[in-house]
C-alpha cells in the first residue's frame, strides 16, 4: 500500500466481492480506478467497501433518542462507527409521542447539516415507530402508549422535515390507513419495511402491493413464544417480494433459525443490521435508550432489566458481520456483503467500490486460513483510525 501526499494513494489487494486481485487508486478523497491487477498482490490483504448499517439507534455511549445529545456527541458516535468499519448509517429514531418524534427528527437533521463529516456519515433516517403494533410482545421495547395509526399526512410530515434525504419507514401494516400511507411513502421516495407486527398474510400481501419492500429484523419484534402452526415468521417467509433484515448477534435470532432463514429466502433477499444502541462499542453495564434504562450483560445482549425482552443490540456492525459468518459457517466475504452492499442496494444508494465514488474502504488482513485478523477503515483516502483487531 502506498499513500502518497495527503489523500492520494494506491492499494493492491484481493477484492471482497469478486475475490479477484485488484488495484485501487484514489486522489483527493475519490476513487479514481478499480482495475484488475496483473502484478503481485499481497496474499493476505483484502479490500472491501465499508459497512453500511440502516438501523443505528446510538453508539459508543451516545443515545440518538436523547434531545440533550450535542453535535459533539453525534460526531463522536459517527467517528467511532467509522473507525470500526461503518462509514455510513441511517440514524434511527424509535417510537415516541408523534410531535416529539418529529421535533427530534428536525433537531438531529439540523445537527447533521452543521458538519460535513456528519453529512457524509448519516446517509438517511430510519423511523421505527410510532406506527407499530401496541400488542404485548410485538411492541418490543417500544412504548405502546405512544403508538398511533399511520395516515398519509404523517408520511407527508416526515417528507416535509427530511427534504430529499433517504428515509426508511418501519411500520405495522395492520393499521387501516397503512396501504394508502405506504403508497404515498413510496411515491415520496421512501422505503417501507414491515415490522413489530402480527399482520395476517392477506395484510402483508396488501402492504407489498402498496409498495412495501422490506421486513425489519425478522425473528424479532414479536413475542418470545409463538403459535407453532401460524405465526408472523411463517407468514413473512411465505410472502414473496420482501427483503428481510436480520440482527446476527447469535441471540436475536438463534443460529439454526438464522441458517434456515437463509435457506428459505436466499441470501439476496437478506441484509443484516446491528440495531446498535448506545452500549455498542462499550463494556457491559447500564445504558439508556430514550426513556428506557437497559442492562448489557457480558454476552453483549441488551435487556429490559428483570425481563427476557431484548432491546436493540450492543454489537457493532463489524462484530455482527463476523458473528453472522460464524453462524452460517460461510466465508467472511459473503457475510460482509450483507452488511455493506446489500443494505445500500435495499435503500437505493451506491454501496460498492467504484471509480468516481468516495475513497472510503476497509482493508482486511487475514491469516493463513483466510480468517480476518485486522480491519482498518479508510475514509476520504485516509486512515479513520488504527487497525481494529478481531477477536479469534
Ligand atoms: Zn425493533
């Protein structure tokens, strides 16, 4: 690797997606060429597009649900995510009283506008609620008292606040106005994902016809115990046309179910998210998620104290990739795509290593068995931090 002058450089490595040797060149923060490499390439060096997580509720001790969050806090979270391989994310706001939630969205959008780094890092907004199912189990860690039926005017308010920014909306299609609201959301350029719902199969299909394309964290946002003959998992798996996100932390979805979902849907209909909250990137302890106080155990699982209810995860997107690869018993390169290119494609944004694109990428060093040992992120052609050592 040679990094000449400020942000100009060249790297020869194996490409994560094609698994072919490539030569990547960049200048002034943009990639200028990605070409097949005929010369020698370091045997254990790989290059990959950075991770892209569409569901980040907080990170590194910063809770995005808190109105006291300062621009410095937000910047700190974005930089920590970046140093851990994730250069872009959708800042995710969860259920709250509707006027309060809209005001929060407006506020975080103003914080983002003030800083060029935040404009690059926050690629869009994910609203998870308040249009979810208030039923026990299906509401998850969201406050059922704040949930309201979705109407088209709510969607127009979101668009008015977000301008032309990418928006992902997670909702339950069981509300009477959902099909009309979904159609308006899609017309206004949003992506609609179904989640925290006990929708019937007919209801799911109506939502797909209206334009919904996703399912948010399949296997979660539902009670821990389900009817074995008819439940939301079977209904979603039997509904064509939906791309499902999974939280691959080994706990939100058990390893056998994780593998089965891949077999049923096929990898192309799946992307991963960490669903990270403030505790991600920090040791076990007590953290906040909006008005909730949550416990993070040594297993990195986030729980409402004294219950089995899971509330987001404390794994970073980078840890999620390697946990997914271990559960699927697949190469890390395959799992990497599901938290980099796949979510970008789902929300309609570029996600690969392309000439003309930003010089943001990850460099991975592997051992003799092709196991990834370290990951270093480059942002605008410069190292975003020291290499992160992966736990064996
Ligand atoms: Zn959720």
